C-alpha cells in the first residue's frame, strides 16, 4: 500500500508473477469488490486508484473538527450485494437497517399539526405489507390511494426482461395507469427521484419498474432502509483498505492509469506515471468516459455508446445549527424544494447542536448555483419544514456537488450499458453504469464488481470463492 507520498517514483516494470495475477483500475465500490473477489480466488491483485482515497463517490472529508460525507447514501434490505460487501469488510454493524420500513413524510403545504404522514410496512405478505400504510397515507386522496394500489399491481406484472420497457418513460406509464400529478409527487417521485436520480418523466420504465418491484413488491422487508452511522470513509476507505490488505491486495492510491494495452503473449500492460504493471486480467472499474479513453481498439463493438450514457447531478446542502431542530434520523418533504433531510450529527463527530444534510437528487437546475443563492433558497425552506429552526442559529452552511453523480437513467439507456466482458480476452468492465439491471446505486456498483471478477475467474479457469455473493451477470 502506498504511503501517500507525492514524490515521483522511479520508472519500473512489475512483471507478471508466476501464476495468475490481475490489475483493477479504480478504487470505488466496484473496483474494491472486484479486487477482493479476485484475491479471494487466489490471484495476485494490484488495485490502482487515482484519488488519494478509496470509495469513489461515496466518501468523507474533514471540515474543521468534523468528518463530513460528500453526500448522503442509503441502501435497502433488498440490496443484498452491498450487504455482502459490508459483511466482507466487517462493516455491517456500522450501517444497520431499520427493523421495519418507516419514512416520515412532511407536507409543508398542509396546516401545522396535520403535515406528517408516514410510509411504513407491516409484517404481512406482499402486497398486504403496504396495505395499511397506503390506506392511512394522508398526502393522497382516497381515490388516489386506490389508483396507486392498482398501478402497483400492474407494475408487479411487468416483465423486466422485456427490452421494450427500456424505451418507455416511467412518467408516461404512470399517467396511462391513472396516476395524478399529486400521486407522482407524493409517492412515485418521492421514492423514484432518490433511487433513480431522475423524475418519472425522465426515467426508463425498465429501471423504475426494477426499483419498485424489487424494493416494494418482492419481499415484505425489501424496502427497509439502512445507512452508515459513521462517516462513509470509515467503511469505503479504512475498512475496505483493511480488507484488501488482509486479502493480499497491493493497493496504490494517487496512481492514475494512463494506458491499458495488450501484450504479445496475451497478458496486459497497465501504465501509471513511473510504473508499468503486467497482468493476466484487467478490470476497468472507472466511470464510463474514463473507461472509453482507456479501452484498446476493438474491445467493444461500439465503444462510442459509452459516451452516449448521460450523467445526472446530486446536490448536497449541509447546515449546522446551534441546537436540535429535527427529532428523527431523517424525513422526506413535499411542497418544498427540499427532498430528504438526514441527521448527521453523531456520525460527523459534532458535539453541540445538530448537523443536517439535505440530499437533492436530479439537481440539474441547481448544481452550479453559488452557495449564497442556495443559502437564501434553502434556509427559509428549512424554516417552513422544521419550525424549531426558526429560533436556531446557523453555525455553518456549505454545499457539496457531484455533477456526474450517476449515469442518467433515461429511456433507452439499457442498450448503451455494456456487460462485464469485452471482445478482448482478459479485459473486463465494472461500474454502476454497466449492465447490472440496477440504476446507479451502491448495490449496482458492487454487483458489477462481482460480475467482472466472475468473468475473469471463468476465463482464467479459477474456482469461484465459495463465499462470494451470487449474482447473475446481465447480458
């Protein structure tokens, strides 16, 4: 593992050692997963990451005495691959799940005292587990609730393997199934924007159906929410590095790969400034544009498709108050630009007051606004949403921006997403943007890492690690 030094390295070549070895390019969740899986199968693995840390876009950074996440990340009980990843790095206890789905939803347009509703489940079989929660959800009329139930059953009947679904938009499908604008705002987009990073009208029906079928209509507890009770860097960097070290992976940060090329003997050469590493297999676990730049000629039939996969931003607004203003771990909001609010006080190390993080997905209209404009917009909205903020002092206000946080889940994106295998033997792709069947989530990233590792192991004739998460590779 690198010592973090920025001194230039002496040019050197690391030849392939006897036996099988691999290089993983990229230290996000996909790359860490692939490296662990390959090492667990007995390969000699080198992991190269250009940033000074692991974790990709789910990371932490210091701000004064606090440790701040770049953005709020959650997962669901149905995210079985990410749960396997947490277990593999000994992080499960640090990111627990709810005992049972319970989401407070506050509508600021309703009179105070009547603003709170809840999306929750019961311990009943699907779809009865959501019946009482939907029947008592105050933010929809009785007629809207009934139509939501019928649309959910129609959604459950969709065949996710039908390629025609990817060409349709979710908003059009909802309208055709009797969903009012209010139902889309108060239910479908409440969930969908946070998971897809797009409003219903901009989202592929295939991806939206996958989210709702898997999260709400597969198992009673599938949508129970989990989140890190520590900084994300504790999980995705420190514990991930520890697991990689224990598995024998050589991990190099601040090592940006400049080229990946095949050798005459069928192996591969991976170059970073001052070093060339040879390997039998290479996994490119980097964003799609970076992967396109590194792909050797002929690796994909239509490599330009990677450049057609759009991106979508997420804006995170961070506010520290001098006192407690929110009494729940998180809430969702209606009638306001605020989408989701999370209490990050304990996780950040704040000793006095309360630290709230606002997660604003599909933030194309706001991602480049100055902090001063965002402050003028969001502090009054928090005053509307949380009455206790009106008498509280704002101790700090800052924003974090991820302009390319996810791939854009637009209709037709499915045909652009490649699988783990390329046309060039020994070269594999990983990343949430590949053909996992999932939108751009931590779950999708881990699944892609598993798929790439399995493809490499199969080609090398290496047995699959017995404890590796079982994932069916998408075409």
